């Protein structure tokens, strides 16, 4: 059984997640709100956001990054090309990273890890290179290690991520078509050594056919699936 140790995780639809640590650090990941069919209606972000973490440049992961960053002024963390583009739009407090690097903020260490996916930014009529896609490991002081996979296929080096960082809770895409489906996500959970999986990147669009029920059918015994409704919190 995963121990949240005072940390809470709120799913905001699609791949958008808000993590609040026991010490009160607020971490928003991949904000996709205004045009998301699954963003919880009427939900208001906390006034104080400490970190905005981005996995890659596709619009269903960063569509609301610029307005959120300008309103809440968090530290913005992600691939160097991606946050460099945001900085060019007037976003402040950016920290550009690359795969394998770790950035520490208060009680959280943020590590970018490999993902198998594409990454680009649609800026008007121009398609801009956004570096490579990443997953993110959040190592919380006196708290759990949480892995947000971003968008990825199944790949064997997930075992290495598990060995290096020992994540307990995984936020894994299960929608299929653009990412892993439920069967692949279940294998990924075993590779990572997870105790709990919160499925993300499902149910947003018709092409995303994977379901939490299918994930549960494939998960190895001892790994708990925590299915959240948009706006619901696990802790």
C-alpha cells in the first residue's frame, strides 16, 4: 500500500495534476484547462503555486502554461527548449533542464527522466522544436516519490527509473493511441516497482479508448489502482 505521508494528489483531467506536499509546496503539472473536456468545471487553482512542471510541448500539456505562469508566478521547470520558449513569451522564473538533471526547490527534488514520445510547440502557424519529451520524478522530503510519466510508450528502461528513484506512486497514461494503453501501463507499473497507479491521459477525446477498468485487469497483484474523477484528490 502506498503511503502518501501527508502529500495529496488532485487530478484535473487529462494529464493535469496538482501535488501538495505535507510542507505545503504546491506543484502543478501539465496545465490543460480552457479547452479540456475533462477539466473540472468551476475548479479554482490555489492562489499560491510554487512549481509549474512541464513534461513536453504538446498543446494538451502546456496550453495554459503561459497564463498560469504569469498569474501565479511559480518556478517553471522543464526541458530547456520548452521553458526557453515560454521565457520568450514573457514568462519569468524559468529553469531549463535536460534528461537526467535534478533541480531542488524547498522540499522537492525534480528530476527529468526519459520518455518515448514526440515534443513540439504550435505557435500560431509555426511548429517549434521543444526538445525531447520527458517524464518527471518528484522526490519529496519526508514524503513519497511520485513519477509523472508525461506521454510515453512502454520501454524497458522504465526498470532503470525504478531502480534509481524508487517511485511509490505513478501517474501513468492509459488512453492508448498517442501513449501507452492499459496493458502497457500495467507492465510499466511493474517495471517501476510502483505501489499505486493513478491513471491519467484517458477519457479526454474519443481516440483515447483505454480505461481504468482495463488497467485494473492487467495490474500485477500488490499494485493498487487509484481512479480519480476530475477534481478529486487522493491522499
